[in-house]
C-alpha cells in the first residue's frame, strides 16, 4: 500500500475528524535536570493501561489561520493526521499527531513530520517543537528516536484535572541539523 501525505484542504476537510484511538500506557518517562542538562530514564508500569484522548472537532479555517494540517491517505481514507502551528521564534509546533491503530509502526508519523518540516522550512522555520505526556512512553520514545531533545518539563498543567500527577515533556528538534 502506498501512503500519500498531503495538505488538508476544503475538499477533504472531513479528514480532520479522524477519531482518536486508544494507545497503551506502558510506563513513564522520568525527566530530571542537572548540571549537564535534561536527563531521562524509563519506569515501566506493572500493568499496561489504555488511554484515548477526547475528540477535538477540528475546523479547517482556524487551523489554516494558525498553521496547517497534513493527512496521510491510503487511497481516500485518512489514516494519519498532523496539525502544525506557526510560532514567533522560527519553530513549528506540532499540536497533534495521530495514526490509526492498524497503521501504527509503519513510519506514517515520521512521514507526516518530514512533510510538515519541509513546508515549515519553505517559510523559514528552523525548528520543530511538541509536547508529550510523560506517561505516553511510546510517544516519548518516538520523539527521542527521531532526534528530538528534551527542553523542559511541566508537572503542573494537570494538577486540577482528572489526570493529576501527569507531566508534559517539551521536545525540540533543530531542523538545520537535517536530522529528520
């Protein structure tokens, strides 16, 4: 099967409604900072649980105003989606990345990031940034494997929510280094 990565336009706006699907919570990425910078190690869970993010109900006009959306298509079926936002500091922010469960582990996420980085670089973007929850170990492994570096950690965002105790890992990738 050939996957085609293309920018979402009004003709295929329904692709923005690609449903969120469950992902495993295998453990946690523990992040610390010392005199040498950010450090991390994994702590595996005793039992794998599953999480599904709430649906976003994306609309094309606000996405295009803030950035752009890319879809990964198998013929006319959207099997992957990436939402990008322009930033003031020459970074492109990856606001959302999802791949249908049956299409995971096939390089679609990487293809979406590469295509987004190319579009961003055409507009002068020099870096790519995103956030992953510390207990989404697969997402953290994915970004680290692509060459992203940890640039911060926030353990306060979820303190008054049902997800209290979780933290966000901030990732950065220097696109001028040609790592993607």
